[in-house]
C-alpha cells in the first residue's frame, strides 16, 4: 500500500480542482510526525474537519465517487471499492382482496361438562326392617347410605338410595303445636292407629315410636309395660320401625334393651346411644337381637368419632348396624352450624374416615321448637307480622329438612304431613324419579292445613 503525506494529498486535490468533498468516507491509517515539521497546523485545520467525515466515505454520492476513482488512478493505488450497480426496487405484490366482514348469526356451541369429584370411600349401607325372607314381618325394608358423592351430585356418582322419612308417634299425648295437633287429634290416645295414619294417609316410609311415658318425671312406665305399645305398632303397620325412649339417661338403656328383645328379628333402630349413658348395654342388645343403633352426639365431630369408635371397637357392633345423629338445630336456631357439622362428617366419610362413613339421621321435628314455627305473633313490640302459623310452621320444618338434605342426611324424623309431602316430592325430583314437568311447583302452598 502506497503512503503519501498530507502535503502530497492536498497537492493532488488542487491538481484535480477538488475544492470540496461532501458525504465522503475515507478509510485508512493516519500517521502524523511533528518533529522537524514546518507544517502550519492552523493551515490544515480544515483537513481535520474533512477527515471527521470518514464514516460516510464509502457511501458518497456518484459525483464524489468519480473524483475518488480518478484520484486512485493518479496515485497508482487500487480503488477501495467499486461502484455498485443500481438495482430497481421490487414491485410490491398486489394486496389480497379483503373479504367482506360477516357478522355472527348464532352463539358458539359449547358442551357443559361439570367437574367430577371421585372420592376414595363410600358411606356404609344400613338396612332397616326385615321381611319374612329375613326372619321378620315387614312388607319392605329401607336402605340408608351407600353414597359415593355428596347429596344429589348425580354427575359425580349415582345416588343409590333417596333419603327416607319417618313420622313421629308417641305412646302418650305430647305437647304439640296446634298446626300439627289438628292432623292427629283423633289418634293421639292410640299409638297403633296413629302409626297407621302416618303410613297410609301421610306416606311415611318408617314410623318412629317415642316411649316418653317411661320418663320418671311423667308416668314412669316400666320398660316391660311400655314395650307392649311397640308390639301393637309392629302389628298395626308393616313398615320398618324406630324406637326411642324419653331422653332420660338412666331409664333409656333399660327401655331400649327391652324393646330390642321384644322386636327380635324385625331389625328396628334403637334411638339412641349417647356417651353419657350405658351405650354399651344398648349396643350389646342390638347385636344380640339383630338391630341397628342410632349414635347420637351434640354437634361435636370429635365426640361423634369417639362414640362410633366405641360402638365398633369395644362393643364390636357390625358396621352395617350404625346410623349417626349429630343433632339437628332448626332454622333460626343454629341451622348453619348443624349443616356445617353434618357436611364435614359426610365429606370426611367419603374421603375415607372409617369412624364417620355412616348414614346420617336428622330429628327434623326440632324445627317445631323454634318460636317462629308455632307462636301466633312476634313477642317483639312493633315487629312486622309473622304471617299465619298454619303455613309458617310447615315451612319452618320444610326449610330445616331441605337444608340438611343437602348436607347429606339420609333419614328424616318429621311430623307435619304437608312438610313430609313436600320433602318427598323434592327428593324424588332431585333423584330423577319425577320425569314429568311440574306445572305449578308452588301448589303445596295452597294445601288445606
């Protein structure tokens, strides 16, 4: 590569009459020697300004490119680059035709596929009643439990058995709300006829016989005499039977053990065994005579587990002979807590808790303990009217039962015939047994009570 000084470079520019270079980029190495030089730096200041355009030298305009080519030929050095031929810009393709915008005429079709929950366990099946083939005298049996999903979640798993409804019967006339008493006034003194009316007229699946006359604070009827009423009821109706005492912790075990003996082979349910009474004696009687025990606790899931474990491990009661009653609180009196407790028990059972995977029973008649169910008017001064109690009472029982059915209750103990009819229709509808449409789902409101 040939070297030349700045003086030589300037002389070349003058020789070819180059007065100004614009838009030129010059590439190369610049060496400046100051020793012994007589160059006036101020004279070459414009050159330094020109050299600052090095970055644009290779892309100059056609006129400057010609000057540079002639300069390169005079100096005898190769041209650092050749002029590039001009390439015509490509002709853009024609844009595709825009289709005419079409508005949708229907909604996007989508298929509803609900989330499916599969539980690892299932609720025990418990059979109440025994037919002749099983050594009893009942016309039919009632099976509780067997669920593999939450109540009425038929898209998770089919519900094998719909909830059953038992209607209460007492061995002596109890204190009843007027709205209930009017339906049983003609049979209050005859438990056998009372049971018949519940089954044949009001459609009860079972009958719950309460031997309240055994209470020491009432008639203190001996257990051996009280169970004669049970014998009469067993003869009067052929449905499964539930037998309860008076609620006296000392007397009830004796009464229930005697009832178990009298009803041998009929597979009745003894209501109830509790932690604060002789639960072991009741369980042993049930095991000896082939009955079912109602395990009753007061809204405490830990106590329910404990009592169930006692019945299973200590009394060695078969798993198909236990039904739980975690206690029912009525609408307005802790219903939300009762619901939560029962739902927790049911979910725990489905998830595999073998101390809690048993059918659940609800004493839905507790709804009549709420003042709103039976009082004529509100006791609160200037309160709004409560409406007729003839309708308010059944509604209170219906809402209590319907709410707890969603928590997983398998057996309802009830009283008012309208409440019984409504819940049965709801259960059959949710269970898929009612296929035809209901023209007036509120027709029950206008039933004569």
